[in-house]
């Protein structure tokens, strides 16, 4: 039996995906009574879902009009929920490119800062990278993903910059959008990719800020280039 929270999540996810996919484009008015009928839920469940969408910048209630869908320029694009919905839409590649470009400006700095904080603080980054190497060697994609998530979270939170630490949730959501896609060039767990993560970890533990920043730039830059090449070939 579906729980009230489950109903709320179902309505929220469906409406969110419709908006980010363009099925409910900017300017469309969402009518609570129609949504309640479609999903067979109460008005209170619909109102709760619409409140969440409003907090994410996807919709806005307007007097004498109703709850109207907003353009992408209003969306909270760093929200894990929005990232997940865009990851299921045709905007997948655009989102990956945009956030990888953002990460190019953040993760090398985080690696440099972390390298200056001592080997003990940086150790979790290297440990996660070595787990990625082992997972790549065994072809265990799930283990690779989980180690990848731990790597980037440790890198960002360990930097000592609270804003970078907050960004870790965004990066994790972005990484997890890759679990269901089947694009071969970016789903193959290669030793080379794991090796680039290991290079960051070793530079961090060695306390070499310049090398850590350079390795992080290469790590993110190669991934960005993979996505750009793959998008161009579609």
C-alpha cells in the first residue's frame, strides 16, 4: 500500500520530471484539482508537492492565474532533486557539461586546499581512489560509483571551505545520474579514470598543492571532454 509520503514523492517526481523535460513548459498553469484527480490523491498532497516545486524555483503561484511553471533561469540548478530530474531528461548532457565546467573551477582549488591540511585529513581521498582502482580492475560498477562518491565528498568537505563542502551534495547527485544511462564511453569503469583520481589522492597526501590542483584539473577536464564528445556524436 502506498504511504502518504510515497504519494507525495510520486506526485513531486512526476511533476518535476515533466517540467524539466519540457512536457510542462514555462508558462503552463498547473491546476491542483486536475493533478489530484490524475494521481488519485488529496489536495493536501498536491499542495505539498507544489510547495516543494516552488522552493526549487520550478513553479510560482500567481494571483488570479494559478501555479505557473517557470523558465529554467529560475530553477535551483544545483539542487539534487533538479539534478536528478534533468538527468532523466534530454537535458542530461547539457547538465553534465554545465556542472563539469563548474567543477573545473572548484575541485582543483579544493584539492590544493586539502593538500595543505596534512596527510591525515587527505587520507580518505586516497583511500577512496584506491577503492576505485580496485573496482575498475574487477569491473564492479556499483563499487566504483560508491567509491567515486566518497572520493569527491572527502575532497570537497576536507578542503576546509564550508561552501565547497556544501557543494558535495550537488556532485554526488550528478554522479548518481550516471547509474541508469547506457552511453558506453562514459559508463565503462576504466583504469585510466581511476588512475586520475589516484593521482589527486597521492598529491593531496604528499602535501603538494600544485600537483593536487593539476591532477584534479586533469581528472575533471577529461570527463568533461568525454561528455562533450559523446553529445556531439548523438
